[in-house]
C-alpha cells in the first residue's frame, strides 16, 4: 500500500505541470449519490485536485425558517437529511422546547430515543448498501433494504410516514406509541442481531472489501477538527466525540452504550464505526424498551401560537452523520428571527478536497462513500 | 448423396448455427444473469414479459434496435462504428473451432488452441478503440485500464495454456478432449500425477478468464460507479447492445475453453455415454455450470481495486503459473533421466 502511494507521489511530482485534464464528476454521476459535482484535475487516474461544487439542491431551508411560524417550519426539518429525519426534527423541537421552557414527559423522551435509534439504523443501512454500490457490489443494498423495510413499516405504523416523519411535536409527539409498535420493535431487535452477524460474514470479512477500504483515505483527527467533521467520521479517526455523551440531551444519560472508535483513520475505520453503531443502537433500543414509563405523551401546557421569548437557543443532536445543531434566534415574535442549521454532511464533505489529493479515482470515490454524504443535507 | 456431406451446405449450417448459438446465448444469458441476480438478491427478477419473463430478451432486443444509433459530434465516427463489430467478430471466430461433441465441430483445426487465443486478444483492441473513439474522458480512462489489465492477464493465462499444451502435446482441441476420456479422474483438472498443482492451474485460468472478459470482480472497463459506463459511455441503442452481447459471447468462449482444457470437454464424467448427443449434453452442462459460477461471483463480490488487480497478476498469478509450467516440465522429463 505504501509503495503504491510513493509511486503516486513520484508520478505527481514528475508530471505535475503538464498532461493533466479536467474531469467533471457529476452532478449526474452514479457515485455522486444525488447532485454533488466534483471538479477534478486529473493526472491520468491520479487526482491532483478535487473541488466539490455544491448548491444544486439548495432549497433555502434557513430562509424558509425565518418567514413562517415554528409549527409551519417543523415539516421542513424532516426534509433536510431525509435519511435521518427523526434526528433533525428532534433538534428543532428540542431547541424550541429549550427556548420556551417546555417540560417534556418522560415517556415521550423514551419514545423519541427509540424512534431516533431506529432511524439511525435505517440510515446506516442505506449508507452500507450505497457504499457497496460504489465499490461495485450490488447485492448488499438489497439485503439492507429488506431489513430497513421492517423499520420503515414500524415507523409507518407509528406515525403514518415512511421517510419524512415529522413525528415529534413541540412538547411531545403527534401520537402515543401503541403496544403493537413496542412489541414490533422488540421483535425487530431480535431479528436484527443475527442479521448484523450475517452482514459481517457476507461483506465486512470479504477480502476484496478489506483491500478496498483498509488504508484508503486516511483522515487524521486534526483534519477532522479543522473542518468540523463529526459523527462516524471523527470517531473513525480515534476521537470519541458523540453528542449524546458530549452534550447530553433527552434520556441518553440514563442509557448505557459504548461510543465505537477506531484509531486507524482510514475508510475501513469509518465503516466499522457505523457497523458497531448499529449494534449499539439496538442495545439502546432494548434498554429504552425496558425502561419506558407509562404516562402522557404531550406536555401539559403548549400554547397554540408559539412565541419564543427573545434570545438565542441552540440544541444539538447526534444525527446519523454527525452533529446536527439548530440555532434559533428569536425576537419575541411568532416567527424566528434567524434559524441556523448546522448540517454534518457539509463539514464532512469539506475535508474531501484536502484529503483526496494524490489519490486514485476509485479510492477517492471509496473514501467519499465512507463519508456518508447526503446531498440535500449539504445544500440545505 | 447426403446433402449434409456437401461442403458449402455444411459451412452455411455451421455459420447459421454459431450465430444462433451466440445470439441465443447472449440474449438468454442476460435473462439468466438477471434471474440469478434476482435470486441472490431476494427478488424475483424480470417476470412480466411472457411466462416468468421468458420473453424479456426479445423485448430488450426490440427496445435496443428501435433506438437511434447516436454518433456524438467530435468522435472518430469510423472507429466508433467499427468497434462494436470488432468486439463481436472474435468470439464468433473462436467458436468455429470449439468441439461441442465428438462430431459437432465447425472446423477441426490442428492449431485450434492458437487460433482461439489469437482471435481472443482482438477483443481488447476493440474495447480500446471504442473507448478512444468516443472522445469521452471516462471512456479513455477505461480504455487505458482495459489495455493494462489485458496485458497483465494474458501473460499468466498463456503460461497456463502452455502448461496444458505440454500436458496434451497437441493444439487440436478435439484431440485434447479425446485424451481425457474415461471418467472424471482422467480430466486434466485432476491429473495431479502430471502436475501436482493442476487444480491451482485451473483456478488461475478461471481468474484470468474473468479478467479477460472484464467480468466482476475485475470489471474495470465498465466500473459503472466510477466511470459511468466506461468504454461504452457514449454508446446507445444497439451499439451498446452489441458490446453487451460480445461480453456474454466472450464468457461463453472462455468457459468453453475452460471446459475443454480442464473438464474433459464432451467426455462423460462417469466414463460411459460420451458419444453423440450425450457428449453435447455433457459439454453444455459443464459449460453452463461454469457460466453460472461467473454470474454467481459477479453478484457476490465488490469490484477489486485497479492496482490490486495488477498486483494480483504480476505478484501472484504470474509466479505461480511459472512454477506450474516448470513443475510440469520437470515431472514430464524426469522419467527420461532414469531410463
């Protein structure tokens, strides 16, 4: 591996001033997962410079937040990162609750944790399948979607939506979780544990996959900090940063779970972090199911027209791709003065230009796959 | 006088037969591949056109034929049009020497093996021309990959073939099969007394065959998640269809050769019932078992990395195939010392 890198560096040094061409990867390219465009200066198959150009699916979510009421903006939050809609709604709802000082019932918090973790698993499954598609393996995504379907069915039974849930409300939930959901979730956890073992046997231990990911695209902890990368990306670089522990919210302090970290910093480390996270999420769901209390699912007094007191509030959650934070600046009206959405994919993509220098094209795409980008999340 | 003994009629029959065999295989292997992939991926695969999707290849063919053949501006239009023809012709030529049974062979050439490999290597040039003429950056990257991949994999493949040539002592494919008569333990695959590494040799041949036909996990030429569609990016309609058919035709030729060289061709695995239609049956059985393995591998493994592909060839396959070559030579010539 190192020998290959040396050859790459030598080839770059030798041919740098001449014989390069520009490759416009995207916005419609199979590896772009949507409409990401990467402008690459290539020396043969070696990348000299890869500049991500974003904004093709910019939908002005932050501006939309400023000119409608809090409740009207709530559905937007599910559509930023459509793969982990629960977390994003959680952050917005949490910020509003924090500003308005609404006490959320304990049962609600547990249901939020269960649904958030289910959403994290389903999001990681999509990532897993899509990464394997990037690497040229077609079968795993269908296995992952088979299992993901079970999660979507559960959440559909709960709130009627399969992707953009909008299930959390200020002070509670749109409706209580019934016994069918709780039992279904228990069954799912039992079903999923052996499936994760199967994923490991089929894919993780595959020698071709290991060769494609091990040592590819190393991202040091310093680079992660420099660009603000969070989530599995920074945990794959050996930093145990997890918002659920670093800035505890909801009932996560009452739940036991490990923060998987790997110090190898390569794509395989980020892969393994996500695989371990699925396991930990199942573990969290099990505990939450055991501890969930009976009681109301809505806070007692939530005003119909919500007017937050003037001030500045932040609320961060650990979304599937990292730290998602909502900052609401209110001037006391029924509409926020400013809504800032801190999206993890944006920071995670930012480091691509620096780290992809001198990589070969398929390796760079493997690394991009291991960053788990969702383009609407980047562009917002 | 029997009409079949007339030479022109025999030539015509073989021509039609081979074209039909290649066309039918290409069409129905696509269906088999899609059905097999469906099974592997827990979904039904194509099942709408006809009973269980049996008419799907015809529907696909009509769709591809009905599309306009686009030659994008700026391409070398002569080469662009010639490439699909050049990629299709070699497997058709190769099949002329393949013996399907003890009597069913279009041309029983004494240099059959050489003939197959000399035509087999044209395929790469056609892919390269297609990629080059397209004037598309992805296609050009793909063309460069195809050439270096092919150079890397022709060498171990030919070393293996030389080993087999030494074992057989003839380039006539029919004679190679006749030598393997009488039960599966007489097949070259199991002739460990000639060369203890014979099964390894077969595996090398099979890997090289996958690489030569650009099949997963070595599908560098197409690599759809990296290079969009590789060398075929600019091809649409039947131009693309011909490349696709040629891929399957090449797989058929490769698997035919593997069957003939290692698995006893049309010989029965139990030593009896090898003649006539039985022979044809055994041959096709072995052929399709190998083709199924090719499909199976594609839908199970991710794509390899380009440099690990070259490393595999230069650092592992070529040394091993050299060792098998040497070993075979030693084992064959050793008895002469003690005579």
